[in-house]
């Protein structure tokens, strides 16, 4: 059974393939409605406990993932699972790290790397991908 997001739900971004991924900031209340089936949390320290399956990728605020090989694996998992499950990607504020990760997922979905930041800013949040090194990371992903 396919369990994907409602495309009109807050924070949900549609990829060119039609896959839906939700981005959000963990500092804000959990949106009402469906819960994720799987989540990738991008934080400098272990995330709070949740009742759904999740993965933690150590990623300090305003920086890049601590383990880039692990980041590629985690982002591929997000892309794969988004084809049939409600997947969310989240960091503290939901813009820098989340936007960077969503742009990388967009690259995996076929968006050319040089266009991925603009894609996420148009389809997720105008302020996504906050730093020059985050933009460079997307441009060179994977």
C-alpha cells in the first residue's frame, strides 16, 4: 500500500518524478495531519525520540554533513522511499540543512545539479540552502 503525502500539505515538495517529500523545522510544532513513515533528521546532536522510523545524520547548523559518504546513502534512501512512503527531511529551522538535502534529493530525481537550489527555492522555500558552501555541496552532489 502506498502511503505518500497530500501534495497540498505544509512543507511538501513535489519532485519532477512526482515523488513527494516533506521538509520542516524541528523547532516548530509538528504539522497536523498524517505522520511520516520515515524521516531523515539533520542535526548536530541526536534528535528527540519519535514514533516513526527515522535516521539521524550528523550535520551541524549552517555547515555540511559530518560524513559525506553516509549523507549520500541517507539521501538516496529518502529518494527511494519517497516513491511509496511519507518521507520527511528536517533540521532545526527547516531551511539551510533541510533545503540542501532536498536539493540533493532533487538531483537524484533528475534535476541538474546547477539548477537544484533554484528548484528547491521555488518549490519548497525561498530561503532554502543558506550558505555558499551548502550551495557548492549541491552543485557537486553526489
